[in-house]
């Protein structure tokens, strides 16, 4: 088996930023 299986998966380019908080409309 080739060592290619041991290579780590490519990380995502730029992580997904957290969604903006909902506006406080009380």
C-alpha cells in the first residue's frame, strides 16, 4: 500500500465564519 493513504487531508481554504447574530428586534 502506498504511503499516500497516510497523507493528511487538505484543510478547507479559509474556515467558514460564524453566522452574524440575529438583530435584537424585541
